[in-house]
C-alpha cells in the first residue's frame, strides 16, 4: 500500500511534472527536469536512511530476485564460500542462485517450519560475505536485529526497508524491491558500500556490475523514471511522518493489536513465534479450512483484500506495511472476532 498523498502527487506528475507542462512518463531521463527528480530522490533516501557518502544509492530497473544472482556473480568466486542465513522462501531462492557461482554455507536455518528467526549461527572459516533476508513475507518472520557476522553483511530488505531505523554498520550491500514499502514494482533500491562494490568482478557486462550504476548514477541505460519519482515521494512522506523512528513506533503499535488478538483467540493461531514476528506480514491459520474460507469471503465483502496466504503455504497473511492505516488493523480484528464468534 502506498500513502494516498504520494498517489495524488504521482497522479499530478503523470500529467505535469513540477510545472513543466510535461508528465514524468514523457520526460527524457537525461533532461534537467528528471535530473532534479533523481537528485531529490537520492537526497530523500539518504536522509531517511541516515546514509553517508561511503555508500552509493542506486536505482536498478528490476525487482529483488535478479540480485539473488547478481551478488554471487560479482562477489563470490568458485573457490570462495558465502554464508547464508536461511529463514524462508526468499532466502532459499537466494541460496539456490549463489550455489551456481561458489560454495554456500548455511550458517543458520529456521527450517522446516520457519516459525522463528535463528538465534545462533555457525560461520564458515572465511566467508566472502554473509547474506540474510531481514523480513520473510511468506512465513511472517523478521530479524529483530542483523546477525553479528564475521564478514560484510548483504541484506535483502525488500519487505521492511524504512519501516524502522536502518542498521548500516557492517553492511556492505542492502537491496530492496520497491513494491512493498517504497513504490511500484519493477524497480529496486540498492544501498552499496563503494569500497565493497570495487571488489567485484570487472569482466561482466556493464549492467551486471554495481560499479556501473555507481559510476553513472544509475543512468547507464534508461532507468525506471516513474519508479524513482515515487520512491522519492514516499521517502519524503516518511520524513513528514517523523522518519523511520516514528514509522517503527507506528508499525509496532499496529502489529501489536493484531498479534494480541491472535494470541488470545481460540480459532486463529499465529504462525511466527514471539521474538521472531514480522511487523510487516502477520501470518496465521484458522482452526479449519472452512473457517479460513468464510473469513476470506467476508473480508472481500468488507473491502479487505490480499489476505489469502501465499500459495506455497496457505493460511492467512495480513500485510500491514508503512502506509497501511491503524484503522484497517482494527477493522481486520473486528472481522476475525466476528467470524470466530459465529463459528462457536
């Protein structure tokens, strides 16, 4: 969900960007109008995330999935080992891609049920980097803090970036598909330490190297100009709400309302264990499949959509990203309680 204010500004920009008389979809990516958008978007990202000059802010025309391969392709040689923390479906996909390029050591795992984020990891002798997924959307688990690792951290932060303060310490690279908390699909934000980028391979095609994006400010080829615009407006909205610290407070309060209800319910059971629960994706099951079906039908009738769990695990999943209002969580809890009382 995107903030209504951002959608309204995007609507206007489609017709007229910044009073230019030409819409964002029509401007040249090398013209002064879009360059102004790029500059203010990067500035807003840096301000929201507290990102210093040692990091590059990159806009890549792709979702998060291609980064699963790009990272080991650039930074993992055949005779090297990378450590991966396995916490669910998305970390599993990243592991599969990394195995094409070098040795993967599973430092910790929440398998098979993925109800918890591992509390202890066993590292390899000399990992090239350590990869983890900060929030697993499908199982609804989240790292409360990054793992303490003996190598540079690489983080897939697609589903919780800027939902709370961003811990940059020891991170070499953070990547995030925009479509959860930042903007439209088809674009990803990358926050990369410049010195780490320079350690990557140099014999790959330009668009397969992060250094190309660093050197050319994400303009080697035509970028997703509209996506960059929306990311900038969303970051400015976050700043207007009080920044990521205020976002964290709001998100914790929203999630608490829903988890408190689920914990006392006799008909609904949360999937993730306390201490590992996501503030973005609350996953749970009903006592029966029939109860879940009844709930989903009534939810659609009430205007609550997107609640069916991922096809790989089923159940119910409530995604309550930054822009989702607290009133929506209250409405959801009221409906869950109504369906539960009707089943008794």
